[in-house]
């Protein structure tokens, strides 16, 4: 009996100690129950953020499902896009361009190592270029790739790129996050074909992709071999939380420290967090254009009058006031006028309900008495709008547009799908209207316009029904290799002016990045581009 009492007492003590340990450890949240803590006993600093989907294997030469912000954490380019659009050195410290514009010679930064300690030099740089050029069809959206004739190793730290034609945006496109950043030797598969995947993510950037559990989290640790200034925190944990409201709750409970980007939480939630006064909230400068592509090759949107009527029926300003709470401003053109070659004085499609009705009437789409929606030849004026169900803003916009179009007799069906299905619709043209955005600096206007010739892009699918599509594509090819500034301006005027007149794009607003973070987080800032998140500058108190 005495032994049994002692056993019960010992069990109670163990349980009490366990409860105390759990209570003390409550503030040290883990990434996924695997032991990664925000504040470790050794004083390690851990920043916890969230993303809506898995980050992919982080192949620098590949696209989706690789997430761009994460690729940027691990890999670097020859040059980078700095303030006011200035091209600045990164892995190249200097470069020379031949008088004919066909040869670029780069002096590479010496002493740079990949995250496994191996050397970065001209030979490994060339191997990366060769891997991308071997799969040129995967990158045909980017004219830079098509224009490269060859690369040469001049010496250990000198790389020469030979172009087929002079190509004015070459440096801007060499600064892109993908596909021309550099993978270390250990990351290459045995056959050298990175299109089939990589062995592991080995880059020269400030972060190492250390661990990932699908659907749960990914972990980045500092690259101890990094040639630049070391990040202020030791580790970044990215929790995978598909739902925006769940993300907000996690933030409020301090399970995550920072929300950064576009579309990760609803604008209602952003406003509530901002108005609470408990958190720091920031809004970036306009970065790109939120838009709808209107398909000129499917159903009723084949008709110019229908596309124009949609433009006039949409009350964008009311949407922006009601949904965006001052975080975005109304867009009237595909590119903001401050982008190069884009200040064209195009006449906006103003909100004019009666004009929209007149356009539809004149096109034969009549509103029959007793009917809610217009008809022509017994067919209802019914359209599908596809949106990404993971994007918290798109559904709100879609519902408001649906109500606006109903006022002029157009039935708009809302098709919300997971990201993969939504992207497939963009590729195969199975939409009347679909959300998108252009890419901002350093892509616009040249890279986005160049991609309009790529069949796998929604832009190509939206334009393919235009009678002048071939001419548009020819002018795009011409503008990208033009060496004459006045000629280039005239070509952009034709391309962008024609697309505006044909109403295949419905610009909605100029997109911004949003940031919400706790008071113990510092160093949060926005860059000139929308896909980069400067985690290396952030700190935890």
C-alpha cells in the first residue's frame, strides 16, 4: 500500500512538471511540430511567415510550382534591379557592351561561394546558361533566351554572352528571378538537364533551403558562405496556410510574425488589422496592374461591342472605395503611364452604363421584356469569369463585376478554382474573362508584351481572335530588337494602342504589396519589384 501511494505521488509530480514545461514553452511556436522554434535557448533568431502554397523544389531554371520569392532568397543573378530602375551589380561587378550591341562581357565577382562551399566562376555560370538554352522551348515567353546565340568562358572570372541581334532589355531580363540565376554544381542532375528537376537547391544567395514538409512548412537558414552582408535573423520559417482567414488568426495569435505580399489576406482583414492599432501596416508604391483578360476567341466576347460594353459597365472606382480601402488606385490602361514607352494619352473607358447598353443594343443583344438577361438569336448573353479561389481579393472583385454586368443584361458566371486548374484555363483559353496582372519592374513593358506571343499565356489566348493578331506579334518582335528610340516608341504606340482599342484587357487597379507585422519585427521594407521579399534586412527583437 505504501509503495502504491509513493507511485501515485511520483506520477503526480511528473504530470505537474510536464504541465509547467508546456506552459513555459507556449511562446516558442514551431513550424509544424518538428521542433523549429522562434526563440531558441541559444538565442537564435527565427522569423515566422506564411504562404498560401508549397514552395516547390526551388529549381532556378523552372517556373510553377516554384515560388518566386523563395527562388529569390536562394539564387542570385549577374545584375539586379535597383532604385529608380537602375541596373546594379550582383554576381557581376562590371560589364561592357560591344558597339553593335551583340556582345556583353561580364566581369564576375571573385570569392563568391555557393551554399555548399563550392566556387562560383565563369565555368559554372556558363553551365547554367547552357542548361537553360538546352530547353529553350520552355522559356520562349522571354525573348532574351531566344536572342542568345552562345556564351563563352573568357577566363576564370569573365563570361561573354553573344546575341543574335541587339536586344535593348538584355540587362533588365538578366536581373529577373528566373530562369537565369545560378545553381551550384551539386544541384545539377547527373545528365545535366535541369528541366527534369534538380538534386538540391544550391545557390549563392543569403539563404539556404534547409527543410520542407509538404502542406506544412519550409525552412530557410542563413548561408554561412554568403559573400554579402549576412541576414539579421538566423532562420525564416514559412508556414503553408492556404486560407487567408486562417492566416489572420495565426498572425493574431503570434504563430506568425509577418504577412507580406498581395492576395494573402482579404482587404477587409487588412483594414481590421490596421484599424485595431495593435500592429504595424505598410502599403508599397504601385507595382503592377490588376486586370482581366477578355477572350476575343470564345463565345460572345468574340464581339468587340461586348468587350467594350463590359469596360463601360464596370464601376471600378466604387469597387476600389468599397473593397480596397485606399490600398490601390484605379487603373485605366494596361501599364501605368510612368513605365517606359507607356505614356500614350489613351482615352479611358469611363463608367457609362447607358453607353454599355447602347453598344449591346447595336450589336443585336436585346433585352426582351420579362427577361433578366439579353439575347441574340435565341442565345442568352452569358459569360464565365474564372478566378483563383486561393486569392482573397479576386472573389470580391468578381462578385461586384457580376452585379454591375447584370445591370446591363449580361449574365456572369463565377468559376472559382484551385490555382493549378485556374492556371490551366489561362493556358488553354477556356475562359471568357480571367484574372491576371502584368509583372511590374523589371519586366514591363517589354517582357510582358513579349510573352503575348506565347500560346501558353492567357494574353495570347485572349488576343488570338483579333484580326490583327499576326501584325501585333510582328510588331512585338520588331520592338524588342529595335535600336532606334523613336522607332521603339512608335512601335509601342501601335501595340498598346491597338490592344486598348480592341478592349481585350480590362485594367482594374494598380497593385500594391501589403505588410502587417508585430511590433517586435523591424526592417520591413518594399523593393522596386513585387516578387522579392527582403527577409535579409528584417530583424526580431
